[in-house]
């Protein structure tokens, strides 16, 4: 017999299903410029939105109704005029905002496309490599994390590291290991024009995207360039600073990478590790960011590490003590939690 508690939980699941499907409409809205069009006007009708965004009117109307049902967009009593609330603009249309979140949803194209591979991995213990995903994953997650990097990297995280700001201002050498499409590299390179930067990633698609973006930014290749390389194989040291943004947990052999980072780092250099601010205690990850991290770990992070067939795959919430142990075992002698936001934890490891 179905209980009221089961029915309540069913409604919660239906709500989650609605959110999952609405996520696709958010991806469409961001890619097609629908949120941007709404943000540029006090209100729009469906025909007006269709004309401004260059889409068909029937789809504009249906998309708007989906946004209203989720509380993303508001409408007047007649249901003919639609507006994007002022407080929603920076989240859904503010590409330069520090709360811009819409880019994340295009990652679902890549993640849902790996379902069959994940079924096999869950059964046989294998994995799904980052390079097995559609290139939308690199692009969308790169732009999603850019929001936090733009808000915190140059003004908050690097200043929290001992001696690093002065060295970069004077002209240092930096390796951004696991750079993805290069957003973290670009922000540092533009903030410290006397320093030289190399971005490394084992995903050739991510490096191709980084090179295209670099060309658009007109950054000189003798100061900023990108190379396809695994975290335990990059060269060019000694570096004054080596950075790893949200990638140590994606590595199949993080211990080997830590040892290699140490070998490529100057004796007075710094390894900056930015990881999700998540906790190994399962009870402490029920907040919104924690729910996102735990879901990503189960379908993206852990499978990416497992695909490398290393000795251990961490998942994205292994916690500070695990990361600290990896660094110390690799030859680092100093470890410090330098900074944190609700999304990211910043660690400093030094020889």
C-alpha cells in the first residue's frame, strides 16, 4: 500500500525530473541568447522574443512557458508579456558577472551522452575518460568555473599565497596543469604581464579550445602557450608557481602527479591546488553546491580518474587531509589551506 510519505517523495522526484528537463531549456536559452534578449528589455511578448533572437515564434512561446513554470521568468496576468527579474539577470545573462551560472547546463549534453559507458564502468570497474566526452564539456565547464576564477583568482587566491604575488609581478614562470580551455591561465597571464605561462592538459580538445581563445585574446605565444600533456609528464621546469584548478581529483594517479609537480617546481616555488570545497563526510554535502559536487563526482570525476587505471581514484570530495597526505608523501614539507569560498578550497603546498 502506498503511504503518504511515498507520495510526498514521489512529488520530490517529479520535481527533480522537472529540474533535469528544465536544465535543457536553460542550455538552449543561453546558447540562443534568449536570456540576453529578455535582459535587454523591460518585457517582451513571444513574437518579440522570437524576432530579436532569430527563432520561431512557437518555440519562443513554449520556452517562455517553461521558464515561467520554474520561476526563472515572470509574466503579467494576461500571460502575454514576459520579463527576466532583475536579480536573475546576472545569473542567467550576465557573462561578466561573478554569479553567472547558465553555462553549466550545456555540460549536460556531454554528461548524458555517456550513460551507456557509465553503465559499463559501474559494472566492470572501468571508467569514462575526460577525452571521451563531447567537447561541450570542456567549453561549458570552462565557462562555468570562469565565473569563480574571475571573481577570486587574481584579487583573492593568489594574494593569499606567500611571496607569490611579488614573484609574478616581477616576472615568474608558471605552469597551469590541467588547464582545460585555459581560462585560469588567461586570467593570470593578463594580471601579471611580466610572467610566462604554459597551460598543460591531457585533453587535446581542451588544448585546441585554449589555443583558439588565446588567439582571440591576442596573447603573445612566447609568453602564453598551451601543450597537450598529462599531469605526470609535463616539462619545462623549474617553475615558480604550478597551479591545478579542479583537476587533482580527476587524476588516476594523483601521487605520481604530485611527485612530478615537485620535480618541476623551483626549490622555493609553490603548488597552488584549487579543489571543490566539499567534505568526505557524506552528511556534510547536502547543501546546493554539495549536491552538485556529489552528482558530478559520481558521473564525471570518479569515472575520469578510473579511466586512467591508476592506483586510486579520489572523487571530488576526498577532503583536505587526503590531499595534504599526497603532497607530503611527494616531498612537500609545508601545507596550508590558504583560502576558500563556498565552492572552492585553495591549498598551498611548498617544498
